DNA sequence: CGGTTACTTGATGCATATCAAAGAGGGTGG
DNA sequence: CCACCCTCTTTGATATGCATCAAGTAACCG
C-alpha cells in the first residue's frame, strides 16, 4: 500500500493584497467555518493550507494517523474501506462544502481519493482542536454536520440492507440531485464524477448490475444518459417512487 | 401508526436524602455527562427526567418532532427505519451508556423501541442545548461520541454491502462481545436481547438465513447456543477471521 | 396444559453475481 | 489527423447465495 500522496500546496496564510479566499468562499456556509465572523475566520485561515489533488490521488489512507481534517472546496472525492481479500466498500462521496477527516482513536476510519481535480482547505487536527476550545461555534457546527452525516448513514444502511438494485440506483441519483441543489446547482442533469465500479461499491452491487439497471431505467423512460457521465432525470416522480420503495 | 408511548416517569431533580443517581451512575463515563464536574452534573440533573420503558415500548418515532434526547442507563433498545411497504431496517442497537436522539431538521431520524425493560435519562433538547452553550465540554464530548458512531456506521456499511451471511453474523457477534467488554462485562457469552428477526433486519438478511447461519457456526464448532438467547464463542479466532472476511 | 410465538429445517425460486466477450470512447504516438 | 490501444461500459449466458414458501419443533406464558 503506497503512502499518501503529497499534493501540490499553496500556502495561504500570507498576504498578497488580493481578495480573501475565505471571505469569497462559495462553500463556507456549508462548512464548520460558516458561523464564524470575519475576525474568527482570520484565525482559522492562519492554520489552514490550501492543497490540491489530481484525479486518482489519495488524500488520506485508512489506519494512518489522522493529522489533518479537510474541507472540500472544489472537485469530488470518494471514501472507501477495503476487506483483506480486496472487496471494497465505498462509504461516501464528497463534494464542495463537505467535511473529511472522521477518525477513530486518532486514525482515519477510511481512505479518501480524488475523483477529479480537487481543492481542499486542510487543517492540522491538533491546531484546529485548540482553536475550537476558544471558538465553541466550531464544535457546535461540527456537531450539526456530524448529525446530518449520521442521518445520511442511516439512510444508506436502509438502502444497502433492504433495497433492490433498481431502488438503489434510483435513490443514488435522487441523492446526488438533491446535493447539487443544496449547492445551488441545477437538480438536472445529475453529474457523475465516479465510474460504474465506484457506484457498484457504494451500492453493494457489481459493475454489471449497475450498468444493466441504468439501461433498464433508460428503457423505461425514467432517465436518459448524456455525454460526460451525466444523467438526465426524465421522470422525477417515477424516480422518486422507485427510490422510496413504494 | 401509534403515538409514542408515555413511559412511567420518576422525577429526579427533587432531593430525597438518598445517594445521588448521577454521582453513582455506572455509565456516566460513556455518556456526554462524563467530563462534567460535580457542580455541572447538578445543572444537568435539574433538567433531566428518569424514565423507564417496558419491553416493546416505543421511545421515539421516526418523523416526530425531536423534543428529547436520551442516555440509556439500563436495558437495550433497537433503532429502526421502515420503507413504505413495510420492509424494515434496524440501524442499531443501544445498550447502557449509549446516546439516543439523532435528529435531522428537528425530527427523529429513526424509531426506537425497548427490547427489554429499559431505563433512560431523558433531556429536553432545547434545555440541553442552552446548557451546552455554557458548558462546551458537553458538545465536545457529544462530538467525540458522534464521530465514534460515524465510524461504526461506516463499518456497518461495509458489512451490509460486501459481507456474506456468515461474515455478517460473525461480525455481529464480535461487535456485541466488544461492547460488553467496554461496559466491563465478560466478553463471553454474548447476550442477545433481540430476536432472530431483529438480527435479520440489522444485517440485511431474513430470519431463516440468520437461523441457518447460527446452526452452521454451531456445527462447525465456532459458537454454541445457550439458554436465554446467549451465545458462547467457542473459537474466538475462527470467529474473528470470519468477521474480517479473510 | 393448551395456545401462541419464536426458532429451526427443508424444498424451491429468483435477483444478482460471475464469467465472457463485444462495443464505445478517449487519449497518444506515428 | 488518423489508427491503435487501453479502459470503461454494455450485453449475454450461466451460476449461486440467499429469499421465499412451507412445515415441523421448541420455548414461553397465562
């Protein structure tokens, strides 16, 4: 297993007279930086590193000491865990505004890999923790985010444990569409930065079943497949019904 | 769908000259009350209600306004979500020391039902939140607990998405055994307060498959079944290997 | 002790996995 | 700029693990 990639890094603490990346940040409202005032953001900025990863690069490895936490500011990331024999489970996809760095006993609980060129704000865990001691707003917001993620994890358990292949794909597309809307992007078409095999490992299926199910949904007029890995939801109501398992 | 049960309640804020239930609390170290000092615990106690539920009683219903959060102090609880057609997914089991009350947009994300006579400390969410504003230790601890739960949720996703029936049962037994140890109970035998159908809905299987798999594990000498829903782990190494999917 | 519920076991079926190979892009070097 | 190659996706044929359907058996409780 290779070591975590060392990404190209742009130091950001220093001044340059240009516009402030945190003030201009398009995703701040979604992150733990959201509730902070101008001065508090400056404190955060002083410990943050802006780092970029190219497609396929690893951000963190499961089991590594969790020295950093990240906010995704652009791109997309997959989180995954491996069984000893190579079986893989993708436990989530991250998009701009999402948080990365869940740790258990000081080690990352999963590996994370960029699905496309990705930008992050990276914080040394220790320094963020000391800062949080002074700024309880940070932990309050992190707790909100953690509860949201827990609720999403529950939904994913229902999906994995009790939904059919078609229901899984429908739920997946709806969820991505919803997340696009939360980021103020159009609900349609749904952009898929991940390949069929990633989707399969996220939904507990195989590549072939994912492909066949896409074809079925296409044939039945619920979706249509566009170039560049995009999916047009032609019949949102039908997709919704399928997803909810009616 | 019936309303949430109104449990028998014992007011605890009042004094009685007896020993203090919070000071004596055996599970405090596991809960968000853990890091508080004597005086802070008194503040918590003033907003808490001790409530008990009998087997089968509902603590909270998915979709209800989440007015309370709970610490389980005795007994056992199952958390579940339903699909419209009745399919059920059990998303977790709670034991003494565990926290209940994950909410999304002010509504419970799941239903919770007692598996046996169960005691809880129940806190009005609003009042706990205002108290947390003064006692950042509470949110800090809650965040730790939420991260632990998120890590556990990731493991459950691997289990549901990629493990065989035998691996699921083995992982399940190991996990219950570990949790017994964390509560300073013997690792063996494993006590199962839930029935086969609950286990099935937790592992994404059917009752029949759970039963057959128990029989297999028994036949192959990995476990043996005891009275009162207890399982003796006869060969912990074999169980471990199975669980990890080697 | 009878009735009820939970558990186990057996026979069969099906949704999805597996194995296999044929398109479809997409990038690169000639 | 085109031809080739590599990877991803789709489609087809077959296999299988678990679900479903169906009884029997054990445990529990009034």
